[in-house]
C-alpha cells in the first residue's frame, strides 16, 4: 500500500508487501527517478545556455564599447 504524503513524496511499508506489489513499487520508483533525472538534466542545460548567452552578451557589450571609443 502506497501512501502519498504530498504530491511528489511517497512513503510505504515494504515489509507488508507481496512480491508483485514490490515489483510495481520498484517500477514506479524507477520511473519517478528517471523523470526527476530528466528534469534535472533539462534545467542544467537551460542554465548552461542562460549563462553562455549572458557571457556572450557581456563580450559583445565590451567589444561595442571598445569600437565606439
């Protein structure tokens, strides 16, 4: 028996579970973990490009200042 405490937090007592229930629980945990890892990877990629674009903007601004002098 799986008891959701919050939207994304799951607690259960695996001692009382049968083999099939344990397998289903493990499958769900793998799916949740993989989904979480994909979200982390997407956020890291987004952060990388945000930082890269910010740095590119700074370099362009510096070059524009040098050219206008």
